[in-house]
C-alpha cells in the first residue's frame, strides 16, 4: 500500500527523538537520586519500557551519563568561546560569563546537578578524564579574564585570582541546588543579582 512504509529518515528521526527522551529521563534520575544508586531498571521503568529495550539505545548507564555530560559541557564551552570572541572589557566579560553560565544551567539543569555531584567520582575513570580537562579549561578562561582586569586596573590589585575564581564558580554553579525553573525568579534575574553582588557588593552606596 502506498504510504505504508516509513522512510529511513523518519525512522532515524524517531530513534533520535526517543534517545533524547530516554536521556532526559536518565538525567532527571541521576540528578535526583545519584548516578551510582540509579539502576538501568529504574530508568527503564520511568520510561515505561523493559530494561532490555533500553539496551537497544545505550549499552550502559555509563554511556548515558557520558552523553548527558558531554552535551552540557560542549554547550557551555561554546557559550564561553562566544563571550571571548566578542572581546569586551574585563568587567563586561565577567558579567557575560556569569550570564551565559546561568543560560546553560537553565537549559541543562539536571546535567549541571550531575556534574556538581558526580564529576569528582566519575573523573577517576579513563572514560571520563575529559571532566577534569573541562574543569581546568573553565578555570583558565575565568582566571585569564580576572588577571587581565587586574592589569587594566579594572579589578583590585590585591585580588587573589584563584580564590576569586573559586568564589565565583561556587556561588554560580551551586545555585542549581535551589534554582526552580518554574519559580518567580528566572535564570536571568538570578544572573543579574549575582553580577550585582559580584561587582557592587552588598553595601549601600555612600552618599
């Protein structure tokens, strides 16, 4: 019968969509329950399929978390690269790095939570060695901007760059543990508040 057969393109699209759905389910479970304790059976149950059916798409839960983290980190690295290509002054660059971080968090909230909770554990294994490299790349990006700001006289001379980076990193990324994407405060509002606190502090301006 004409039209009864699905094209290879339709099958591929459906398969890609199903993979994305399964990864979203797995990411939510890994973020809420933890990667180590979450089982393949639990992922399959949440997806409404048998465990064996899940193996048609992924050979292990390690493959799933690998794909989840690689997608998030690739997106984050591209956002940072965009900021650096724009060649702003150091203060504006720091501001944009904060905002792009929250942009990534809003899009990949579960992946960010997994990265926060599991990166140290996963990085012990060769397959996930890129997690340590990504963390080092992010640190180099931020510290270079902070150092340039010091040289330009934009940032304080007595600023300890490594401590400043860790302060910014922790205050930004640990937000994922309380950020509610359906709450009244969206990612942009929270990002703007972080920028204000970072650049202006909490003290009221002197008269």
